[in-house]
């Protein structure tokens, strides 16, 4: 059985581990809420990258770079999102 984890799977595992570390270091409810909001913001920010990786887009690396470099602007994020939704995916062999 061959197990492969996707980019979004790695993100979820790493963010869960960070949450557990944060929970053990602080006991404040504000810390938990702040972490959850930060997690959702990062998930939304990286959504075009995750979509491109999951769909096996042929331009995954340029989409990820566009998302990371220009995603903080609304226009850059929208361009990366539309680009990741185009039908330029690898055909399974």
C-alpha cells in the first residue's frame, strides 16, 4: 500500500502540531482563538497553492510562487486562484 500525503495534508498536520505546542505553552483562551483565526487566514491565503497541488496542475510551482509573492494583494491572490482553476492538469497514465 502506497501512502502519499498531499500539500494540504501536510499543512493540516503541521498546523495541528503547532496548535498543540501553543496549547501546552499558554493557558489563555485568547491564544487559542488567535491561533484558530491565524490558521484559517493561512488556509485561505494558500488556497490557490493547495488547489494547484491537489489538481496536479502543470504550472504548480509558478502558481505557488505567484501566491506567495503577490498573494498579499487581492489581485495577485485572484490571479493565482483563477490560474489554479484552469484545466491545465496532468493526465493520469
